[in-house]
C-alpha cells in the first residue's frame, strides 16, 4: 500500500512538472511572438528636443485607451523635423502608434496630457514608436482567386476561340464541298450536251 501511495505521489508530481513546463513553454512562445511582432512593426525610440517647437506636429487618436494612434503628420513641428533627418525605417507616419511618453505607457490620456506639459515646458520628449504593420509578402487570397479567375477566363477564351475556329473550318469545308459539287454538275451537263450533239450528228 505504501509503495502504491509513493507511486501515485510520483505520478502526480510528474504531471504537475509537465503542466508547469507546458505553461513555461507557452509563455516563452508568446514572448517570442511579441518580439517577432515588434521586429515586424519596427519599434524604435524617437527623442525630440522641443526647444523652439510649438507642437509635436501630429494628429492622434487614443480610442484604444493604451496608445496614441497617429492619424496624420503635419508639415511643421518636432515629429516632421525628426522625419526629415532620419532614414525611412524610423519615420513616424500615419498608422504608427506612440506606445510610451518619457517612460509612461498603457494610459493614452495620461500620455497625451504629458506631451502637452512637455511641449509647454520646451523639454525633451522621448517617444516609443511602433511603426505600422508591414505589408504581407504573400498575395491575399482574394488576389489569388482573382488571378485564378483570370486564368480560367483565359482558358474559356481559348476554348471559345478553338470552337469558333472549328466552326469556321466546318463552314469552309461545306463551301468547298458545294463548289466541288457545282463543278461536277457543270462538267456532267457539258458531257451530256456533247453526247446529245454527237447523237444529232449521227
């Protein structure tokens, strides 16, 4: 009985360890997915000196409550100035998200009011930016379906053309046959005429 109990305990411990390992594995996979997504969406830090800048130069929306979504980039302001001096991979563009302002994150309203305070104080503003998602490398299913339809369409066209050509050939054969028959009839008539003339001479 003691041995059975020990075995049962061992089995339970093994199950618990396996479950823990599964949870850890899932967490690691989720973290890796986050890192991968961040890479794809190009997270970067934009440090802006607000001295002499009256505005950031972007129109934002904070409907999700956690980030500032860049709706448009204006001509003047700190962010357009940043874009002018950076490579395209580090541009702040419509579709980008401001995830943090000077280290503050996860509260869009607080981030927006902090931006206003820093602009008024002509202080340094550090923004963590996530660029818009990259376009997919594979064509969407709809495009594939469209291509297939076009291919099918071209095949249908080929079939129709072939049928048309066959029809034309048949018509031509009929015409040739008629012409031949007409010629044969004329020949026959001539021959009969000649024979009649011969009979008359006799």
